[in-house]
């Protein structure tokens, strides 16, 4: 491992201790960091509402979420509406709607993580209802116990079709699912052999999909003895999952992946640093909620090295902007824009999911990010409810520097950002252009607010979560 | 919010926005005259106040009031309030008792003269003093008027000249016109309800090069001739357009008259508008009608006159195509030229959109959508039936085969309605658009009409309405609406009910397309319904004679019964 990337010589004993809030460790930037990573971002109102809550308490409430029966009923109806439209864009929009309105945003954020982890694409499954069913499964277990999720996903109809398990029969074993449960879902490369894959494939035989439901057909199951990861027996699908969960590599693999997703994708922590999390995760029967609460509440999570050290995925980018601009915005259009930025929900590029990180950014996707922000900030169409003009002082007394600071603060929590003066100068030029006739100071500031939001969104920092 | 907001921008102020300056040569007559009489009355009209109070309940509308565009309007209204010390509606009433805009050259905006008369000279002084603070060049004008001068010398502000004469303020880009118009007295309204009247010299407008294309008659486009040719011919030959807006007790009325030359560049199109002595279509408005339109058109006559209306080459091509289409349609069992089929149709056309009913399908749909039907009168019902019966059979077979629809016939009185419906077997919800389960295309030939509708019920309802008109001695072909060529009717109240019936669909759409929560979508829907209920209904009627087309639109609670 590169020493420079080791997480600043962390002491494994203290790395995951809860953050002790002091004026230097707990401020608006840290608060926004938590909301950005765990909830796709926050509106100004949400930031104000949570600014007086101690971090440990806030993290606990984010992990626990909130129940809202009306929201659930609402989403149940909307699911049927989206399914009746029979197009993938509507399903994508339904999910984005949930990310936008859910009373438990971390659950949606985790669902997105698991969708990338158990990457399944409609391109092959070809059934909207099955894709939605898998999405519900991931949501149900998103903050539950990983073992239960792995058991269920193994029999999930969309997954059975996606990795050809429905054609996996005795004598004609298909290795796809066996390979991925080891390599991508449970252990990671280097913790299994080709022989383990062949034997596990036999254990996964006998399952297919009938009338949208998983079905076990004993006549197609290979009931013979198999040796998998050193265990021998007449194993079936559930046994393989159990054996995977018993491997020490399983916890390490998942914790490292969640660390990269929620703490830092540029720093590679040593095994000893992660070990307290891995051990706690294992003894708690892979309790994801515990792991997330520990990770998100730790001082490591709030360290400067963790902040703005992840490239926002397209979904994080659009949802973050909508939240910061006090949306909502149209989910169908947002889903389309996400796809143009490289993240088509329900259609990951391969079983490995999205490459993520720096791969999200290239000349084409940066252009789409800019276009997205222009759409969201122009006060009409997609941006009719995310108009930055509504966020500025109603009396128009901000001035160019004030406006630049307002949006640098709102979107980057850095009113003193080095780009402030340059943005203010550009706003000054724009002000001279728009000032005319009966335009009141507040209406000019409103128009400039749109420009200010676009300029801040074009900064490199804004691409980082 | 589903209803796009359009700010009510006082016309008088909008007219102040003029762009360039050029000299003008004196013209004897203006090409455009717009007179406004106490426009603030509109703001206090029951219809407008109801809509405004409903809009105030809309979260989207409230949000939009915080946008720069509306801040600008608010800034203007606040200016009026501050200048006159009253709320802006009263301020506007005081500022604009009467106004007249005259245009003397359509190519030169500076050749316009705007005269606004306020309720008193004192109001004018107050306004000018306030304006002078924002627009310093107005200072001398304010001083002159403030010192008691009855009339001021014009003051130049950018390209415009502004002068004050008593309670009147005059604005123009041309000094000679300003002087000339300044000496004229503003006319009084013809009647107490009149808010706006406008007179446009179409001749002058038409002679402009840019207008040539817009006014051109589509001699090479048979589709355009058939759909809007009559209108275009009248406009092409038009001389003058009059528009009036009246604020009636229960609604608003807009009327427009286009006066044409008896002869002009373009031939009158026979068969497009109903001749005064011919049968007129009476509107069909069954219970639950949201929208109904009836119009006269004699396509057989249009076809017969094709040599006069279209270029020879186009006519030749159409005639060739006429034969080709006949050959193509033989596969459907129709061995007639399309022109012969057109000859079977009568002159009355009706479209009716009415509130729907629960879909007649096993697949459950939460929403209820409106249904629609089209009815066309027939010259010879028996001949039409004999010609088209084999066609309908073939169409039924195609629908049953390719579209996997069930086609069945059922009697309705002495008529037979054929209906094609989708199969709604288990699982069909997952494949294809579930909205189709609101539709079951149906048709019949009966009561002298061919009727095609979106559902069986829509066809049956229209048939019953035709029968009802007959039995109550109202001839559907009868000359009930003297000289009315076209009738349109919209019931906003029924539309409000239909909106509520379509709620699940609309709320779902608002969630997926706008991203708003169902709670907010419900609020916006309620606001939209309130606005529709406030609007009541609208009727539009077009009548023609030898020289004039009159169009009258009435919106409001003026049509309590059918």
C-alpha cells in the first residue's frame, strides 16, 4: 500500500470513535458533509433544522429514519402508475422521486449502493416488475442484515435471470452466479478458487423463474456432495450463502467497499484500521445499520481528508443540486440527465456496476453536468421549482460579493472560496447587462442568483461529494 | 401547478415599451387605433377576482411570485402604490380613465402615439413627481406641470417624447404626431360595458412585404385550403378588423369582426362557410359535455371548385392520387374514389368531448378519463351504409387479428353500434400502456350521421342527443343558428369535475414529471378546479355574411343551461 494514501496514521482504537463536537470539529461544512454523503444533500432549511443537533444524535436519527404512512401509501400508488407506463424511464423516475421525498433518505442512498453492488440490468432481465421487485428487496434490507439480503438476492427473480441461474441445471451447471457471489457480492478476488466456483455452481442448480416468482425444481438440483471453501456436504444455494458469510474475508470486503463509498475513495486504509469495524460488523451478524452509524458518526468520517474526496455520481449530483436549491424537480427529466451523465438506474453497464470515481467525469459528462445546472437554475421547465432567485434576499440588498458568498455558502459551505471575487466580478458584468427600466434591485438580484448558482456549480469542488 | 401563470400586465404600461427611433412622414389616417376605458374594472370583475383568490392558494403561484420576472411586475405595482398612496388596483383606476394608442405606420414604432387620461390633473402631478425620481429627464416636465401649467412642452426621454396636457399624458417618438393627436379629444365608450376597442386597417398591414407571406393563399396546399382556406381568403381580402372587449355582469365578452372586400385577390371559397340560406349545424351538447364544436363545411363543393382554388398541377396530382387511393382501398372492400366518398358526406360536423364513465374492462383503473365522439351528417345514409358496411367488416377483422381486439356489434334502439375492445387478460397491465383500457373505439351509421367515438357510450350518447334534438323539434340540420357557421362550447365546470375524475392519473404524472408530492399535487389540482369553476363556461360563435366574419367569445357564468 502506498504510505501517502494510508489514512493519516490512524490509530485503530480511536479511528471509529464518535466525533466529539467542538467549534473546530463540528461546523456547517461538516454538517453539510454528513447530509451530502448520507442523504444526497440538504436544503438550507434542513441544514438549519439540524445545526443544533449533536452529531451522534443526528447520525442516529439519519440511520433510523422516520416512518410516514402517507408517504408509503403514496409511493405504493405511484409504483403502479410507473409500472403501468411500461418504460424503464418511469421506474427510474419513481426511484428518483423516492430519493427526493423519502422520510428516510439514507435508506434510498443505501439502496443505490446495493444496486451498484448487486448490479442487475433491465437490459437483460427485460421485465419492469421484476426489476422493481429487486429494488424493493434492496430497500427492505438496505440497512438490515447483509446475510438476509444475500440469501434473498440469491433467489431474486431478476438476479436469477440476470446471471442465468434459471438455466443452471444438474449436469449443465452455469457458473455465473457462483463466480459473482464470491468475487463481487461476498468475498472479493483472492479468497476463493476456480474449484470453489465449480462446486458452488452445482449447489445453485434447480432454481428458475415461474410467473414472476422464484421456483425450486428438485429434479434439476444437483444433490451430490460438494466441497466449497473447505466445507463438504450436499450443499444447496442457502448453504453456499451461509458458507460465504462465515468467511472472515466477507466482512473485510464489505467494510472496505462501504468505506470507499461513504468515507473516501482516494485513500486506502490499512487492514488494522478497518478491523474494529469488520469485527463489530461480524459479531453483530452483519448489521448494516450499526456499521453505517459507526462509520458516519466517527471522527474519521468528519476528517478533512474525507471531505470532498469523492466524485459525485450523477444521481448524487442532481439530487444534491435539487436539495440545495430547495426543489423538487421532475424525476423523469432528472433520470434522463443521469443517464446522459453515465448513470442509468436499473441499467448498470455490467455485473460490476458503475466504475465510479474519476470515471464519472469526462469532457462529455462535464458538459451535461453544466447543462443540468442551467436547466435547474433557469426558473422554468425542469427548474421551475429550483429557481435560485427564490433563495436570495427579497429586498435585493446582497450586492455581487454578497450573492457570490450566498451561493458558495449554500452549495460549498465556503463563502470565502478563492473563486469568490472572480464570481463577483462576473456577476457585476451581468448586473450591468440586466439592469434596466423598472427592474427593482430584488429582481436584478434574482436574475443574478441564477447566474451565481451556475458559476458555483461549474467549480471543480462542486463535482465532489 | 398545472395552469401556467401569465402575469396580468397592464396594457397601458406594456405599450410604453417602444424600441427604436425614426422620423415619420405625416399619414392622414392611423392604421391602428386602440381605445381603453377604465381597464381597472377588469381587475375587479368577479371572474378575475375569483381566479386571483384561487391562485393565491397555489404553492406554485406563490413560489413564482418570488422570481425576478414577477418581482419586476411587483416593482412596477409598488411604484404605483407609492406614487399615489393607494393600493395598486385603485392606483391603476385613477391613472387610466381612458387611453388611446394610435399607430400611423406599421413599419415605424416611433410613429405611435399613446394618450393616457387619468382621473384628474392632480393624479398626473403625483405620478410625474414619482416618475421623475426614477427617470431624471422627466424632472423638467414634473416642474412645469407642478407649477400649474395646463400643458407642458414635450420632454425627450431616450427615443420618446413625453408631454402633459391637463389630465392627459402623451407619449410618442414623433413631435408632429404628438401635436396633432394632442389636440384631439379622447372618445367616450359606446356603451357602459366596453373596456377595449381596437380597429386595425388590414389593408395597410397586408401591403407590407413581411406580411405578404403570412397572408398568401395556399394555392399549392389542398390540406390548408380544406382546413383554413375560407379564413385565409377572407383575411386576404380583408379591409378592416374590429375587436371589442366588454365586461358584462356575469362574464367577459370578446367580439371580433373582419370586414372584407366583396372581390379581392382570392376567390370566395364556396362551401367553406355556411351560406345564409342554407342549413346550419346545431351544436350537440349532451349532459356532461366538456367541449362541443359544430361547424359547416361542404367538402363536395370544395372538391367541385378545386380548379379555382388550387394550381392546375396540384389539381392534376390530386386527381391522380384520387384514383390511386381508390385502388389501395379496394383491399378494404371499398371500390369508390375518395372524392365520391366525400360527396356522400353532408355539411354538418360535430365534435363532442364529455365526461367519461368507468371503463368497461376487467383491468381496474382508478382514474376516469373523458370520452369523445365525432358525428358527420350524411347526404344519403343508405348509400353510405351500403358502401361502408364491407369496409367496417374488414376493419373489424384487422383489429381482431393484428391488434388482438374483440369486435362486437350491439343494438342501440334501431341503430347498431360496433365496438372494438382490447383484451384485458391477466398480466396485460404489465405490457403496454394501461391507459388503453379507457378506450373501446366504436362507430355506427344512423340518424343521418356517421358517428365514431372513443367508447361505445360516447357513440350512444351522441346518437341519443341527435334523437333528442329531433324529438324536441330541433332539426340537427335545421336553420336554428341563423348564419352561424361555427359554434364552440367549453364547460369549465364539467372540466373541473373531469379533472377530479382523472385525479389519480394527473397526480401520478405530477409526481413523475414535476417531482411534486401527491399532497402538493392535490393542492394544485384543487386550485385548478376552483379556477375552472370560477370561469363557468365559454362559447364561441362564428357567423358570416357577404362581407363580414363575426366571432364572439363569451367567458363566464353566462350559460347556465344547455
